C-alpha cells in the first residue's frame, strides 16, 4: 500500500483530492459538519480496542503477499511509466498531444 501511495500519479491525485476536500469543507458549513462527523467516526473505529493487529500466525502469509505484490508493482511500473508521472504532467502532455492532432487535422482539411 505504501509503494502504491508513493507512485507519482497516485500521490499527486491524492493531493488534489485532499485539497478539493479541504476547500469544500471550508466553503460549505453544512458539508463541514457532515465531514467532521464522518472523520470522527473513522477515528473512533481505528482507535477502538476491538481493532487488533493480525495474529502472529498470519504474519508470514502477509509478508509473502506483500513481497509478491511489491514485485508485481515493480513490473507494472516498468510497463506503465505513466504511473511515475504526476497528474499535472499527464494532463499537460495530453493537452499538447490533442492540440497537435487538432492542428494536424485543421491543416489537412484546409489543404
């Protein structure tokens, strides 16, 4: 999970969503109250004594699954370099590509 969160694409998207969430909370008092209540509920659940760490018997299985997932993520990163780019760069590259294609089409149509 940490490796996925550290990917530039995921990290920048998460930052954008977080900023939008904070802005929305500040702009709309009614939503702020609902969001605060939801956040408090999540905090209560995560701090509850009934949430226990995984038993020691499952730890080797979790470690093996984590290692397997990490290797898969590495392979995915090699095949999809897009995951290493922030959202802003992907959007900029896409806009440039679309603009270039539109210019090519306009030129072809006018000639």
